[in-house]
């Protein structure tokens, strides 16, 4: 299991959404994911091969 990507979540919540820290830390991961989908666009269907490979490179198993 890979650890939660806190660094990326904080960059998105605090940097992209410009949430005050109080509001960011009050959000659930599900709420943050919904905000991500609204800003970045929702996906329909499974990941493509290229997207899967990119995720595997970013979050490799065993580290």
C-alpha cells in the first residue's frame, strides 16, 4: 500500500484551490477528491495504460 500523497494534496488544496489551512485540514479525502475532479475533470472509465504507467512510476510499490 502506498502512503497518502500529502505533498501533492497540500499543493493542490493550498496552492491551486487557495484554501486557508483551516479549511484544507477540515476537508475529508473524499471532499478533496471531489474538488480535484471538479477542477481537473472527472474521468469516465478505467485508467489507460499510459496513465497507469505514470502512476506506477510516481508511486512505486515497495518503497
